[in-house]
C-alpha cells in the first residue's frame, strides 16, 4: 500500500498514530482566531507577522514566529498580499520642481520629521470621492485628512494645514509626487507658513512614495473593497473612511514597523520616554 501511495512506511505509521489525537497547537490556534475576530472585519486579513505581534503584545504569547507561521499554514490562514503602487495625480510639466529629499528612506527618528501625502479616488453612488491623507513616517500615523468631490489644490492645502494644527508641527520635510496640486503657488505658500521643506518624487517613480501608496492599499483592502462603495452615497463613505482611520487604524491596528504597536500608541510611548528622560 505504501508503494502505491508513494509514502514511506515510517511516514504512514506516524500519520496513522496521529489520527484521533487533539491538535497540539489548539490553544495557539484559538488565540490566533481571537486576533482575527477582533475589530470585526478590519483585522481578519492580517498577515502572519501582524498576527505574531498581536499575540505577543496583547495575548501574552511567548512562543516563536515560525510556530505561528506553521499553525497559520496548517489551518489555511494565508498571508496578506502587497499591491503595486500607482499614482492618481498628474505632474505639472511647467512648474518648478523640488528635490527628492526622502529618496525612498521612509524612516524618521521623531514625530513630525517627515510627512508623506498623495491623493486617491473612491467611487461612490453619487460621484468620485478624493481622499488626501498626511502620513507621518515616524509611526505611520495619519496626522491629517481631507476628503472632497474634487482633487483641486485646496484639498491638499486643507490636509496639510489640518495636520500642522493638530500636531502643532513646524519645519517638517513634506514629500509628495509632482502633481499640480503640490506645485501650486497656494500649496507652496502653505508650506512656507509652517516652515516645511518640500520634497518630490521623480517623474514616473511611484516607489518614491511607496509608503503612502501602501497605506492606500491597506485602506482599500481592509475596508473599501469590502463594502461596495459604488452603492453608497459619498457622505456615508466619508464617514466610513474617517472612522476607519481615526478609530481603528491610528489607535488599534497592529503596525509592524512600530514593533506591533498602533501608530498613536507608539507615539504616546515615545513622548512618555522623552518626558522621563
């Protein structure tokens, strides 16, 4: 029989003995399912790395990452997939360009040192919604957010100035693509008002702002693709996006580059350490 099945006698014997025995990682599997069921549908597509960090930080798990990988694989819990970034805005060929100061280095040593921004569109039942967030490279927090039914320069000015007021920030590097919204005189005047230094991606180089594009992919994969925004009015979609970012993403979502802590939790830990020092 072993020859027919193409297995060794030892392997078949081991499989036979295992039948009827309880799964040895049942307790860990139960914890993994708890992580995936938290926050309703927002966290049920975590990749293995985020599951491991959630187990370690929130569930008291002390085992290894490979064990978590194996349990996920054995139980059909798949890895999240990355999407190739793309850009919505179009470059203004006649505007004076700024140097790429970020140069694909999306790390920061303190809050409000490097900010990223871009625009994405979301189809709604009554038109297209344009979303312009401002992301802080320090912890991945969305520190500013503007949404409207157009993507004129005022959308970007609103997102940037909102972030500056909320964070009481001044003198950051602000990175975007070379879209006409960001090269406009009004936007550059707003940057000057807050002492910001403008940085811009190279023409046709979407990976120069890849971390911002990664946030858009996360927003769409975890929330927008699941709710068929085309069937919902724009005001409803605005509310859904705002709640996802302000309530879940900034405060509760596991963020791998923050050692597993949500962005604003990680930021608060930084400020506590600074005060203690």
